[in-house]
C-alpha cells in the first residue's frame, strides 16, 4: 500500500501538512479535499510504511489532527479516507465493493448510474467499456483503470514556493494585539514547516493585518497595518519568534478591529542546523545571548539595551561609546531581500580597531568616569574640591589629540590626587589654546574620575 491519503482537521493547515510531507516523499499532490502521498520510493528509507507514517504524524502540531488512510492506489486511499470521515466501515473487497460516491470522477453521474443499478466500483467496471465511454466520457474509465493499478497515476505534484506568504481569515474580529498573537501562532507553525522543507532560517518577517473599518471618527484609516520583526541569526525555532512577535505586538496598537492576517518572509538564509556540544555544560539551558538581547530590545526599546563599543581615541571620555546592543550583534548579510531568499552567510564587515592595549599609564585610569568633567576652583594656582586643596600624588600624564577636529583639540595634563572628602580622584589641567600664554594662572582644572 504505497499511497497515503490524509485530510487535516483545519482547512488552513493543508498547505503546512503538504510542506511537511515533502520531507518524507517528493511526490505529494493536493486532490479535492485531501493530500495524497506516494511513498513507494521512500518508505524503505524510513524503516517501512508504518514508521514513516508515525514520524510524519508526530512532526505536525499536536493540536491539529488529521484523518488518514492507506491504499494500493491513490484513488483507493482517497475513497477509504472519505468512508472514514463519514464513519462508515471499509468494505472487505477492495476496490470492487467501494461505493461510487467515493470516486470523484463518478460524482456527476451518480443519479444516472443509480438508475442503471450501479452502486459500487465493481458494478461500474463490469459494464461495457464502449457504452460507458460514449455515455459518461473516457475520464471515468481512466479513473477506474487507475484505481485497479492498470494505468499510471499522474498528478500536479506539490512544490514549495520561493517566498512564504500566507493569509488567514480570523474567526472573529480582533480588537486587541493578544488576539492577533493567538491567531498568528497558526501562521508561525506553517512558516516553520516551510523553513524546514526548504532548509532555511528566517531573518526578517512581516505580520500584516487588514482593518475592518475604512474610517473612524471621521478620520480615514489605512487598509492594512504592518509589523516588522527581525532577528540577527537565522531562526527555525518558533518559540523565539513567537515571544519576539509578542513583545512587538505588546507595544503596538490597533487603529480598528482586524479581520485578516498575513505573514510573509522578507529575508531568509541557509540553515546550518543547531550546534550542540558533547558535554552537558556546553548545552546550558535557557535562551542564547542574541535571543535575550532581541527580546529585551523589543520590550524596552533598542536604546534601552546598550553595550560599550571601543573607539580609537586617547581622550578618556571618547574611548568608548554606548550603542544599542541589537546593532552590535553579528548579522548575516542579505544583499537581496526582495525575493525572500539569502545566499550563503558571509562574515560581517570588520569594525575599526579600538585603542591600543592598556599600558602603564592606562592602568592608572579610574574605575568611575564622570559623564561630564567637573570644573574645579583654583586658589593660589592649586585646584580645590569640596573647599579643600587637592594634593597631587603622581607626575603628569599628557594627552594631546583631536587637533584634526575644529574646536575639539585636547591638550591636557592628568594627575592622581587626594581629596579630604572624596579620596583618590583623577584630575587634569587644560592648557591654553595654541598661541596663548602658558602660565600656571591660565590653567583650567577639572575633575573627571573617581577611584573606588
């Protein structure tokens, strides 16, 4: 019995079941209300028909069921499926005892055939072939020959689309974003089936909902609203995408009730598979770093989750800058995002090098740097902090840089000093601009750092 016929419990899940079936056999066809699978060339690769069928059924969602049947030919399997859906027992003699209403080619002629006394496939096959061809057409005879395995069965085999793009009609108008997320889970499950069948991971996807109203309070509304979700690494795990989509939807607002959902892939990349180690400590539970950063950035905002980035500058306040953490994660380059497919991943572009390795002078940098240097009072050419003079403990460390930036040149002498109120502090004196008078009274003193 190399043919399997199945019908999902939800009509919208038929495409996803067909895409998952392509993992087990390349010969999958959608005929009438069912999917037909020819497993004659692949069942031995999975250890037999029963093991193949068990793995296929387990690979689908647990909350979406399907009715299935097996047969020696596709038409027999489809007829048994229809009987099972009607909760009728299968006849002992196959295919002769099958009722005629389970044969698609005979449905438009059922009344005429019933008047002639034909109610089963075998009774129809016993009629003269010439008379059946003249009265009902050659297509009915071809179907009978295919049912008995006397002619090959040809169907337009199912192929995967280049870009995932599916629409879903909501069972009721959605008035809040949690309702959209609940309905989007079915589209995400179908997206996972498409990604696994194409061996790809998604980098960017768009969720679009159709507004049921055209005007609200006299103001025109757009026909659709969209939400873009991106991830830095190719993903097939719908748990991460579902949580990421939920964080974005939690910050979104519906302008009007929504009636339809549409999910489509914008960027994908080849899927290299999940990486696992042999040691238990190499497979720590929990989210990966990029998943945590993406989820927190979606919940709190990209500029609320930042990381330091080193810069090649000798001015302490400009040696690093804070950038959104999501921008600093390694990404997969996608030169063409229109077609929805990305070439093989390429290494990210090289970033500019940071400052040189810390030396003896850099080792004296304070643990805490003030956001802005604090001007100090100067009395008798000595800087004061908290009303008391500062006592310098080290010799000067000079920094001269930024001469190429107009108005941003820095000519400073840094010292470690002791304050009676703040302890060890990091101060500097700023020289007069080039060409100015260099004397002690012309120096301006600043407090820039504190030592713990």
